[in-house]
C-alpha cells in the first residue's frame, strides 16, 4: 500500500478508536513495515506539537527569553518530543514480554503511535481555542481537565482493545505511559537545563 494511503487509513482507524469503535484496529498496517512506518506519526504531527509548545502559558511567561534561549528551548522540546515517542515503546517491549503479550506488542504500538498523532492534534486545537480566546479563561482549566481525562480514556480504550486485556490492566499501562512521559520530560530538562 502506498505510504500516503496508509497514513490516511491509519488516521481514520485512530479516529474510529476515538469513537470507541474497535473496528479501527482493522485500518492499521499490522506488518513489520507497518510497525516502523507508525513512527512516522511523530514526524507528521511534530509541527503541531511545536505549536502546542508555543501555546503553553509557561512558554509565554519565560522572562527575558532571548533569541538564543528560544533556540535552546526549541532544541530541548525537540529532544523531549522524540525521546518520549521512543521511550514508551521501548519500555513496552519488556512489559509485554513480562505480561505474556509479546505476540500483540507490534499491534499495540502501531495503534498507540497513530492514536498519539490524534492526541497531539486534539490538544493543539484545545490549546489554540484557549490561547486565542475562543474558550474564555474562566473555563480554560475545566476544558484542559476534560481534555486530559478524554485523552486518558481514549488511550485506555486503545490499550484494552489492541492488547485484548482486562480493563484494570489497561488502566495500569496507561498510567505507566503517563509516568514514563513525565519522567522522560523531567529527565531531559534536568540534563539539558
């Protein structure tokens, strides 16, 4: 299948999963080539992620942000972004083996990667709506909280569906992903700051 068609089909599958429709799994290329191609999702939505970085309030609040510090911040965020995309799949190699789910590891990571692309795009839309004032400041925190819960629920459904596991195990893996993302980001900032 041509790459462009595979990308559109994978994003459609991710959108079906976002509607809690497990048929979305059939839209992914579940081959070895499809596994490696799923990491293209990180590249495809990287510009949206960088927009998200600049929409965050703490980016605007950095006092005396000079041109060199903007470049350094961009570098740190880029390293964080790509290491975060790589860290959880690497951790899941061991976790899947420990859970006896080696045979579903690639399927899960393929779905996870394409669904992460939708998550990034969704968060950009929410952040942009807050940043330009479409969502008033009075409900911004509520909107962010609802968005965060929606993303966690979406990732829970993807995890449960792709790995064919019980709901409580899926919760544990989503929490593991959340913690690993926080630790990678914190570690990178500690090393590069």
